[in-house]
C-alpha cells in the first residue's frame, strides 16, 4: 500500500477492516444552477449524465439502485460493506421532506456503513445539516462540497454562481457538526488558471478544517458549454504530464492527514470529448506513483517536515 498520499481506500480499510465500496446514486435531486434559480445554463463543464450509470437511466428507484450496485460490487470486487453516495446533481437541493425520504432509504440495507452527500456550498443550511447529522448515530457521514477553485474570478468564468465565501461559510457551519467529514472537490486546469493559481487554492484550503479532497482534471463532456468552447478553440486542457506535475505539487502543500478521495477523474467513454489520456486511468495512476518516487516526495511534504506514514 503506497505511503505517498493518504488514499481513501487506505482510510476505509483502516476504519472498517475490510473492502468497502461507494455506491454512486442518483437521488432524483435537481440543481439551482440549471433550473433557473441561479442560472439555466449550469456550470460550463457539467453534464450530469456522466456522474453515474443511474444518472443516465431514468426512473430507477433508489432501492433498486442500491441493491443492483451492491450485487455488482460484491461479485466484481468482493466488497463487504458499502457507502451510499448521493452524487447526482445537487444532493441537498430540496425541502426537508425530500431529503429525509431519499436519505432514509439506506436504512433498509444492513451492509451500508456510511452515507456521502455531494452538493454545492450554497445549498446547505442548519436544517439540512441537522438531517444529515441525524445519520451519525449509526453511519459514517461525509459531505462533499464542490468548490473547484478558491478564486472568485475562476468561479465566475465557469458559471458556478457561488463564491469562495459561500464555501467557507458552508465549511464553518458543517464543522460545528463534529461527526460529519467535510471534503472539497477541486478541478485542476480550469480556464485562465496558472499553476500558481492552483497552488494558491491548495494553500488557502489547507488552513481549513477539511477531512478530504477529491481531485478532478478539467475535461470536456459532450453537450456542455465547455464542449462548444473547446470546439471553437477557446479552451486549453492540461496534458497528462502537466496534470501530474500540478497534482503532486498540490498534494505537497496540503496537510498529510487530508484523505484523498480520488487522484484523477474519469468519464463515460461515450461522453468524453477530451483529453484522450483520461481514458487510460490506471496508466495515469502508475505514472503519478512513479513521479512521487522520482521526486522523493509525498503528500504534506511542504506542509510539515515528515511524510505521512501508515
């Protein structure tokens, strides 16, 4: 098991003592950045069909999503326990009755040990956090906020329609709920951002009470604003080597105890336009590990003097 960064798989094995898999679910939620509340355009990169299999297939109940995903992961990966991951769209966008009804479906499955909720930082409040916190008596609870960048100019350019201040407010509010793990989604390679800009995001969030980070590489999906921009030559994407360089430099800056939920994103091959190298995820992961070895570095090296050890 690598000691270059603190992987989610390592955390789960240490925490639960066996193979744990996340079940990517579509809870039937919407998004205020699509339905006209904030915007009807959405984020420039977003195509929700890419989130999970169930986001591309309508009218599959949560119970069926969970049951079929558990069966698949047991067969393929010998998974023993599961985390219900509400991933599609904005999974806190709705009234308390909707949130409670959808989240409570997981209580019907004994092998689920955790619940993860992916959402926007401007779609959370005390009431919604109270519903999520109510699961901490029995489950590990995670909330993932889509930050993407700490720079408001970038957030505006990609039509996020929230600010870094919104993210900070959400983190501060959630941190008061002591048993909720807080993670941030970060996209490397956003339009107009330099390596220095991305490392500034790393330094900024390193001062915050986060538990984990999920990395994405900016990529172009079909039927998005970014797709149209890319076809007109208006978007430059990171090369594989550039992404690996920036990723490792980012990891060096952040605390060694932040759990890394994912190093590089992937996408459905039918929806991915570019970059092509993302379709070779396992090879990219091997290159990342080799680069760690070559640099003789690790997560948190520039945050404190020692590397993370098991």
